[in-house]
């Protein structure tokens, strides 16, 4: 079944047929999958779909995307604003996708990241959850195996951020 657009106002009373996908596939706008009933699907959409999206409707059912849980590190948010700022600084410098929840952060369970978290004495636990990184977190949608480069030098230049300026002189990335 080729799907090139999502259904308008699908009938939510129809039974769901699950399409189980990993997070990386959901970041794409074109993919193939087999639904729980054995139906082969090919999607070619303008934008990627998300967990719980209805992608097709028949007379008797709705085909619904379900993101598979994955191994994650769960980092509780500290009560201290200073500790929260340090935590934000640490994860911002990792340039990895992050999901922000009201009481914790979720990041992909990567061995090198887990080691860095442990080395920095950051409280965490392992889990298996649906990981939906903030679309604005660094590289959340760019897991396609190539680099777009870094288009400018950090040799002394100045730029403005909301009313204040700062320079990038002697530092490395």
C-alpha cells in the first residue's frame, strides 16, 4: 500500500493495526514497513510522522504508527538551579538528541555517554522507553551518516544574541 498523504480526521472508533517502527525510521519521510496484519506499506510523505499517527484508513481499520521503546539513560532533574544549569551545560556539550520531561532528561543509552555520565557523578538509571528527542536538540534529525560541515571559522568574530554580543576568539570545538 503506497501512502503519499495522511488521512483527514480518521475514524478513531475503528480498530488499530499497529506499525511498529524505531525512532530513526520515524525521522524519515520515506520508509517501508510491514503492519501487524502483514500489510506491506510504503510511505512517501512531505514530513515525517510521529508515534501514534494514523497513516492509513480502510473500511475496517486504521493503520497506526507505534514507536518501539529503546534503551535510554534517565537523568533525574536536580532541585538546585545551579546543578540544573550544570546538567544543561553537560548535555548541551554532548551534541546529542535529548528528550526533556517534567522530572527528567532522556538520552540514548550509548556506552561512551554512560561512561561520561558516571565519571561526572551525574545521577542516572537505565530504562527502556519511547525516546522522543526534542526536535531542536542537536542532531536529533540528522542520523543519516554524513556531515554538513562547519561553515565558519572561530577566528575572532562577534555576533549578537538578543541584545548582547560576544566573540569567539581562542576556543575549540
